[in-house]
């Protein structure tokens, strides 16, 4: 039985005071802050306790290279269930080469344990106000990603993925990474302050996960706040299972999927098992078009892209 708690992400008196302070402000500022304050008018959120009956089997089968991470999560789930406690876990960093499916794994992990999933890519985030809000003194100042997520989420412990944390490109003064020094420490995250909202929020229960390709690009003090897991390419035998799963997902989600066979030939699976998940996905997409153009439902070996082809675009 889940022992969900109800906690406040903000002080209701602070929210009401902030709403009252907007009465004589411009309509533009009211438009920027009104929707968030409306969501925070009732600051109560569920502190979710995840089920002890969660089955991690499919996750292990579909993501064999993430076994240590799954162990860490499963150990935490089982332990907290014994204590009848809500779900909390240390921030995690998934380090590994591009194309290994780290982003997709994170979303599937959140789905498996029943947490709401949110994602922000630091490859395209250039300033800290995107995370922690910008002062309304500026013409475009508005609440940031963290505030928006907490206001929108049903839970006080949503799952947030910081994708490509190593590719952050902000200036020293407005570096987006600066926000995480406080957010990844529970004692300071409990008093998180959004610059636009100007009230404290409790961000201490957020479940954080980050991904990176180049560990050296991440400041040491920030790495020390996360448990680092090295993710490597699966063995060809393990990848055969992953290849079949990727194909199954594609025929179930792509518009042309219904025109293809439900199964990949063994020789095609074996050839694709030497690639990483991103390359597999792109190879299957290209091969599907070739097969369908030839009025075939089955992908053949000669439909596969030349092995010299390199895929560097997109994410699994």
C-alpha cells in the first residue's frame, strides 16, 4: 500500500501576498505571472510513494547497458517500500557516448516507477533565467523551468532530466549550471527562489537525472553532487533484444508501421546488433522506406544502409 503524503511546495500566505502585489502592476506582468500563481494558489502536492510491486523486468531487458542504474533505483524502491516512505533518491548522472539511448531510458524509467517526467536540454539553454526565472523588471522576465514544473506537476517529487549537461554554453555570469549548485542539494533546494515569482518554493523532493557525453566538461563541484554511472555499448547479443524492441516500437508508432512485417529477420537483427540504439533507429527507418518502395513488408539485408554510413543526428 502506498503511503503518499501531502506537502506544500510554497507558503500559501506568500502566494496570496504575491497575488495582491500585482493588483497595481501592468497587465503585461499579470499575464506573465498570473497563470503560475493560479496553479500555486493551492500549493499542496502529493509526495508520491512508489509501489513495492514495480516490475523492472522489461526495463532490464530493453536497456541491458543500464543494469547498475536500474539496480540502484530498484534497491531504493524496495527499501523505501519497507519503510512505508515516499520516494526520494540521490541525483544521478548518466555518462556515456552519444547514441546509447540515455534520454529515452530516463523517460522509460520515470514511466516504470510512475513519476511525472519533465526534460530540459542544456545544449539549447544559454542563461540561468531559463531555469530559475528572470526578474519582471526586464521586459521578458518570467518564471523559469523549475518553477513551471513544480506548479504544473501533481507531485512534489516529479522526475526531471537535465539532458546534455556537459554542453551548457552560458556565460560566466548567467551560466545555467549555477542554478544546479543549490537545486542538487536538498537543504538549499528547499528554499529555491524563482527570480520572477519572488517567493520560495520547495524543490528538495525533485528526482534529478542528468546525461552527458564528456565528463570533463562538467565542473567538479557539480559532479560531486551526483552519483555517476558509466554507460557503455551493449554486447551484440544484448543488442539483438534492443534492436527487436526498437523495431517493435517503430511499427507501432510510425504511420507506415502497419505496412511492415511484425518481425525483423534474424540476419537483419544480427547485422544491426553492432550499432548503437540511435544508429539502429535511423537504419531501420531508412530500410523501411526502401522495403516499402519495393512493395515489400519485410526488410532485407540489402535494404540496410552501408556500414560506412555514420549517423549523428537525433536522439533515441
